[in-house]
C-alpha cells in the first residue's frame, strides 16, 4: 500500500466517517471557536476526495471537496497549517474557501498513534488574522483531545471491561489486518487458553459468586501477558478464554515446546479454583487462508480436545484439513500464476441482445490451471485472494489482458463491449479509475468498449467509497454494471444513487423460472423496476429454451447463459459470433 492508501486505511479502521454528530466532539469544537473568538471551527477528517466534518460550528455543510482544502495539507504533512490571509496566499487564494469569503485558517493535525494524519482541528475567520503562541498551543491541545476522544470511541466495544484486554472483536480484526499486510500463505499459530471447564465454572459461580470468576479471569489475564511477553498481544476471547498469536517464526512445534517448559505456570494460570484444569489449544494456519472466525473456532476446538483427552494442550492438526491445506496452496501459488502466462487465461461468455438475437458483448472470466491441482474455479480462488492483498494485481492482470483483446478485436472490425469483474478492494484504490484509463489509452481503446462489473455486496461494504470510485470511472467514460443483483441486502432504490448503466440479475433468479409462477412475477418486477430507473437489464444464467421464452415476456434487454454459450476462448468467440443470430 502507498502512504496515502495506508493513511486512508487507518482512517477507515476507526469507523468514524459518516457517523452522526456527537456532543463529546461538539463541545471541543465550540470551545475552539470561543478561544479564538472566530465564527467557524471544525473537526475535519480527510477522506479520499473530501473533507468530512465530524463536528462543526458556523458551517452548514457536512463536507467540502478535498482539493485545495488546507485541512488536507494538515493531514498529509501531519503539521500545523496557518493561513493568515487567503487572498495573500499564492496557493489558496483561488480555493473554494477563499471564494466563500474565508480569509483566515489555522489547523492542527489529528495524528494516530501510528503516525497517520487523519485530518485537522481547525478554526476559520472572515478577516485576516495572526495567531499567538498560546493560541497555537491551545489548538494543538484541542487536537490531542479530539484524538483521545476518537481512540476512546474506537476502543469502546473492543476492550473487555473485566480483564481490560482486547476482546474477540479485536482479535478478529487484528487477524484480518495481518492477512492483508503480511505475506499471504505465511504460517502463523494461534494459541487459545481455556482456564476452566464450563461445569466447573458453573459450580464456582453457584457456590462462591460471579465475582470470584471475574477475579480469576483478571488475574489470569495479567499472568498470561507475562507468560507471552511484551511483544505479543493477549486477548480475552470468551468468558474464561484468553488467546494470543505466537511471534513470527514460532511454529506449532516450537509453541508446544514453549508450553511444555511453562507447564507449571500454565497449571496455575486460573488460580486456586481452576487449578490444573487450564488447557491450551494450538492452531497453526496460513495467513489469509481461513476466515479469522474459523481460526478462533479451530483453536477452541483444539482446547476442547485437550480437555477431553486430559492433556494440557493439543495441536489442531486435522483442522489443517483438506480445505485449508488447499486454500494455503492456492494462496501461496496465485502470485506465481500471475506471472506465468500458461496458468491464467481469460474466457469470454457472450451476451445476447434479446431484441435482435445478436451477440452485443462478452463477459471476461478468469480461468486458472494450477500446475498440480488442475483447473480451479474462480468461485473458489477469487474470494480467497480478495481476503489478502492479491485482488489488486489480479484485476490489473485481467484488465490488461481483456483490454488488449478488445484492441485486437477492434482492429479486425469486431465490436463487442467486454465486461470485466472487479473486486471490492479496487473500489478502495484512490487511483483505480486513472489506472484503468491509462491501460485503455495504452492500447488505443475508447472507454465505451469496456464495462466493469462490481457486485452488489462489494458496493454495499462501503457505499460512500464505492460512489466516489464509480463516479470517477463513469466520468472517464467507462460503462458500469451491478453484478449478481438481488443476492445482497440492497434495494434498487438505494442503487439508484449509483452511477451505473447496467443491472445484471443473478442467475439464482433464473432457476425455477419455468416451474414457479411467483419466480416469474419476481423477475418481471425486478426488470420493470430496473428499466424504470433507466438501467439496461441483463439476466445471467439462462440455461434453457423455456427460461429464455419466459424471460422475454419480462422485457429484459439482454441475457447470458449456457443456453446460448458457455464461456470460451477469444478466437472461438469470434467464430461463434460469425454464425447467424440466435433464434429467439
Ligand atoms: P459472475 O461474474 O456472476 O459470472 C458468471 C458466472 O456464472 C460464471 O462463472 C459463468 O461461467 C457462470 N455461468 C454463466 N452462465 C451460466 C449458466 O447458464 N448456468 C450456470 N449455472 N452458470 C453460468 P465462473 O466463471 O465460474 O465465475 C464465477 C464468479 O467468479 C464470477 O461470477 C465472478 O464473480 C468471479 N470472477 C470470475 N472471473 C473474475 C475476474 O476476472 N475477476 C474477479 N474479480 N472476479 C471474477
Ligand atoms: Mg460478472
Ligand atoms: Mg453474476
């Protein structure tokens, strides 16, 4: 990730953008306005292309464009910015703020512990002004207070109030971050300590009260932190369960050696009431290879196994079961596949215009032939690589390959719009639209020949960000489609705000079209609503003549599916299209 992407990531992680106004921030903003005796003050966060106000006094808007906003400079440099007079400033004199009559600005940076600038605590005035040293100190103090508030709110819900350790939510979040930031497929080990058996705990609660168990967990948390050392983070992941990740390089064998050496301390971890009943589960896993929640689950499973076998710890070996072994191999090998032209290729599935029966476009779909595992479906490897940092180079490869194919077809006078599937990760890359445009220019392809498909779910994971990226792509002249429509939780009313041209109805809706009349009504309604909102509608997964016949009654514009053709190689598609139009 580049520095700006990392900065944006740390801002997103805090989950503050778009949250409602809160008195704890407004109090600070009011104070700032009062101290400076200025009409405008704000807590302003620097998003990819806007300044968003968590709190503001004297401004109506919730956000302004980032371009030439001094708060953006504060965030980028992590330094104070003072503009004594906008009109005398060569850079800011023609900014939006200057045009709105602002003459003075002072902003102190909001900096995270990791050194990322999130935005500014700022004050603004309508007349030129200077700033005194004490005022500057006050502004910095206010910025620090805002930061403390942001971090406090973030920690809320992530720290267990009894043990004061980060909780299960934090454990899962940290595992996801690790999968994204480190080498995919790298082996790591999770350790889960279960202090006391459930029935034993219930007994203690009944006889001595909950406070005794709370004390036990608190003390155990402290001892556990000592045991694993200051470099490792300890978590409190279940009522009487603690967890940690081993240091990089400590595999399950080294981990069990360590635990054997610490057997005596381990035995006493739960204090007198749990004496001897503490067990440990060890779960080795490949980074990015398993969803974090599963890693926790297999570590818990291993601890249970240890308890039932009267052992003090157990390594979950079976859990590196076939599925995760396979994920591990796929993750490890995908990067190499991107560089090896014989492993990856694109196939194209035609899209048929239902009015004319002609092929008007094709969807590019990835195919991977793994050297030992053979053909791997994108349905399997795409979700895997999307969990780690490989979706970016994968999309880059697909775009490069598909666009060079469009160029070749256009040179032979073949006009198809080619659609390419992109990942939700791509919507978070601030330079995505410009990179796509560069590839088009390099191959001399006009943007209207490319369509990008993004799933409804990918859009909904961060709708605000998706809107920004999709708008940029649309402005660049690229066609956009919502894929797998109807499978997520959004509504057409919501999607209406997105600048897309095409809605692709998921193939699940085509199944049973010919047996269930309600299914047909549903599809008819979806098509008619989407068309009313101005979209071109494509049905995916049309498998039979009967489904096609019914589909045509709904007014759907285009269809795609095995009934017409399976995905095929580029030259095969040319031959296929050369045939007569499909009889409808
Ligand atoms: P999708 O984008 O919805 O693509 C349509 C999938 O439905 C394709 O599966 C296609 O082969 C399959 N299909 C087409 N017609 C029919 C039919 O009549 N019946 C049935 N049962 N299936 C049909 P495929 O190629 O296995 O791709 C699966 C998914 O993987 C795609 O769903 C897409 O989400 C993802 N994918 C494929 N290639 C790429 C890629 O290059 N990049 C990204 N990010 N995702 C990709
Ligand atoms: Mg698709
Ligand atoms: Mg689809």
